C-alpha cells in the first residue's frame, strides 16, 4: 500500500478546482481501493431542438404513438435511435 497525502482544505469550489487542475489525484487517493459503481438511473443529457414537420405527418406519428401507448416525442426518438443504429451497422 502506498502512502497518500492528506487532502487540503479548500475555502471555495473555485479554489478546489484550481488545485485539482494542477495536482495529480493519485498522490491523494489510493485508487487501488476504488470500487466500481453503476449509475444506472442517470439519464443521458438531452438538448431541446425545434423540428418542423408537415401537420399530416405529425398526426400520423401521434396515431402510431397512441397505438403504442407512449408519447409521440418518445416514439420519434426511438425511431431515430433505431435508424441511426441500423445505419451504423450496415
């Protein structure tokens, strides 16, 4: 086991940020004792966009979403994700 330095006390988050930008955490943390963690409830970051669709298309999408008992925005996201994934592997 290697000896680690004691973490300094910081007066502000900015001071702490500046410190860690110039210091290696391995001098202060024994990473050999680190444990893996799963953050399964984290949601990916999202960005709001504006998408213009013909009214008739939007109505058909809403009907399809209603058949699946899901919000139409979720259905659009699922279709886009499926298409992008399929094209990635083709």
